[in-house]
C-alpha cells in the first residue's frame, strides 16, 4: 500500500468544556476571562497531561489586528527558556471551529499574594525568590519582552516553594482598545507600577520598569505587607517622586531594594541579571529597615549568569554564573506536569535560574542611590570576597576600573599565588557530556536546556535501546535523570540525523530558525511555518519521509528579506497511523546542493551532497530540523 505523502467554510464557535482543538487538546473548564480572550484548563487527548489553553474570543478572531497580537504573544514567548517563566507550547488555529489558541504549561499553586496573607517570608526564602524571579525576567527581557504587570498576583508558588516560583500573565491586552503587554502602552496594577508607567521621566517603559515593580514585590515579601504607594492619582505620583518608606524591611535587603526603587530609571540597576547576582552584605549588625553605613557597591559588577542552550542544530554557550550563597532547598522538578506529547521546551530549574548575559548599557555602570535620596538613604556595598574578582567575558573588553575601588589602600598580604584556570561548571559538564556522547549511527542528542541540576534533551534515533543506555550512563555520571523526548524515526531518515550529529561537532554560527504552527498535521491540512535565514542568502526546505524520499518544498517558500514563510498541503492517501516526517531547513551563503526546486530524491544522495558542502566550510552553512507527525 502506498503511504507516501502527497504535497499538494468558517463557523465561529464559542469554546467550552468538551471542545476538542485539532484533536490534540480537549478543554476541561474555564479558569479566567479577559477582554480579548479566555483561559481554560485542558488536557492532551493522547496522554491526559494538563495544559492551560488560552483562546481568543470569536468576535475578535476575525480581526486581523487582534489575531496579530495573539500571534505576537506566542512568537515572543515561545523562545523564552527559563524555569521561572510559564512555557508556551504551541500556537495553532482549529480550522473547524475557526478558533485560534495557545497551549501552555499548566501551573498550580498559591499566588504569592495569597501566600503573603499568612505573613512575611523569611530572609532565606526572599533571597531564593529574588534570584528565581530576576533570572526569569532577565530571560524575558533578552527576548524583548517587558512584563509591565509585575505583582504578587502574577507569581505562582507551586507547592508553596519559592524555588519553583513561576511568572504568569505575559498575556494579550485586557480590553479591546488597550495595548498588548508586548509593545507600547500602559498595563499593570497601580500599587506596583513604575513612575514611567504613569508618564514620569519621559514615560518610556523599559526593562527597568519591571525592576521597579519587582522591588515593590520583594519588599512586600520581606515586610509581609505592601509598600504604601498611594490610593489616588495624586498620591500615585507623589509616592514615586522619591524612594518610598521601607520600614519593616530586612536590613540586609535594604541597599538592593532602595536601588531598585529609584524614581529615575537611569539610577536603577541596569538589568535583572544584576538583581539576580547581587550579594547581600555579610555584616552581622544590619538592622531592620535601618539606613546602611557608607559602604558602596556597583551591582552591575555582581557577575554574569550563564545558560547553555541549543537550537535543533546548534550550540550556544554562555558564561557560567558564580555560585550563590543561598543554596537551593527546593525539590527537584522531575514531577513537572509538562505534557509528554509536547515536551520540547527547556527544563525548569528548581534551583538558581540560568540566564543569558544581557547587553550592558554604557550609561548604567554605577547603580547607587544618590546621596540626596530619602531618609532610607543607603548605598550598595560589595561583599569583601567579591572585590577584585570580576572577570571579563570572552570576547568583551574590560570595564573601566571603578575609581572607588582604585582609591582603596593596598593590601599588605603576601603576593597571591597564581590561580589555576577556572574549574568547569556543572552546567558545562552536563552540556559537554551530552554533546560528546557516542550512541552509534543514526543517533543524535539535542540538549534543549542544560544546567548543573537538570537537563531536557531531544533525541533522534530508530530505536529506544541506545537512549536507555545513555540515560543510565548519564544518571551514573551526574546523579540525576535527563528528561529525554525521544523522536523515533525510520531508517530512511537517518542521513538527516547523521548530518545533525556532524553539525553539532562543528558548532556552526549560522543555523536557521525553523518554526512550524503545529507539529502534528492531519491528512489534507496545511503545514505552515517560517524560516529565519540568519546571515545567509540561500535556503532549501526539504521534507523527508520514513522511506528516505525527499521532497523539495522550495516552490512553497515566500521570501521577505531574511525570512521566508511557507504553507504546503500534505496528504496521506492511506489513512491510518500518523507517520514521522522530518522538515529540514538548509541555509548557506552559497547555493545549496541537492534537489532542484520541486523535485524528489533519496535522503542518502541528497544529504551526502549536503554533508560534503558542509564539510567544505567555504561559507556559512547551517541545518535546522523539526519533527512532524503527518496523517491519521
């Protein structure tokens, strides 16, 4: 029987319990209603795993602008890889219902607001919460996302554990005329908004607006009650003209919170990375809410956090972050409620989040409250053990030396011994072990996220045995299990996997970004997606079937600058069990070898030619792959 893939009425309906979306998800109950959409609890039909499903109301689904906002939210948050940020799985449209929807991680637990009704958090828990949340916001800011509504209501504590805190509600606008959270405009609860969200200091909302709001949240967590930020429009502005009264705050947090709550955004810490890596003073005589003594710190010098992440084909290695003084006491998140059928995203980190370094702003090196600030005046002081230990990141120039540090008297200790090279971090060891593991032919491991405590891996292969062997070896080496999403392919697709393995060793810098609207395509439906071509000018889009048949989809590409979109109908003449397909994007500065446009060939010959071209390395060359199920 020929099962080869053939490449070749709108009725808005209100969704509700029992509604099936693309035969992937089923809605269970309504959780919340917003101005443009609704949020439901649902489940994956095949596995029963819980998901949160956000839909756009039918009356807005026909409006191009509203649908564009919905797509924008999905696109912006899809690639935010951090355990403190709720994960977005898929954006799709149920064509039968004409219903756009987002499927995302379903998170249960008290909100921070509910938890604080029982009293303040102790210092240790506030510190864990600070690092967890700041790391998550840093990851969002690096993706160009400003939350604008940071408040205790939008922070969930699964099992009441600050080490597992989740930031929620990056969502679309609350009202039909309001702005999306991703873009310009006001959003947020008045008690937690920044001065610039009220139009002060030029009104430009930047990541430092989230820093201000997070400062109010952390102050409330430590005090057990909100900071008084006024209850009328005039008071809202007046309370934000100076650092507010922080009486009752743990004195060890006072220098940081005062810096975060500077009215002028230019005088706040430059990034959430600085908030995450800040070290509290180690003095034993720090009081509660008392002015700090005249020690100083530039929080920006607190260090750079790191993450090791991987697209479907390329490594991105960032600097390791320093060890934090507050150890992780939260449980491992191996019990996460992430749907098995869509577990492709990064792992959650129950400990201290891994965050990519941000681009420093030249005007924000010094982060000190001004000497003329309020009666809560304090300046930030570096812990003694941090002084002089800053290291520049590879490839970056060193900062100008801090004149305050230069003015310190010389230390009369004996000359320091030459330090050995920095030890490899646990995060780097995990990534390197996974990258270098050899599981035989037709075997590829793609660590979507690696940390010292947890890793998520996408695996491609023809059987489970090699991955079981890796799982056991990995557990023996690191003491915890890797979360492996196995992509079982057929032998005809092995040349694709072998090319990915070869590319991973080369660590290319020009891997295209390949996205699809859905990775499960029913017979007769269209496969839609896009390819960002990075720094290359030539692109091939191939579909590889299990028997090795390769289809050239280039005629379906619509190019616009450095990005191409595609829409191609896929049909399986024989209905039945869905079959694995590999969608392959090949980007190169030179013309790509292989098939002619619209032609069909064999995977062995096509990918042998591509491998030869990649090995030549005369020009930028990169391959990205997406695993699909077609038919059924």
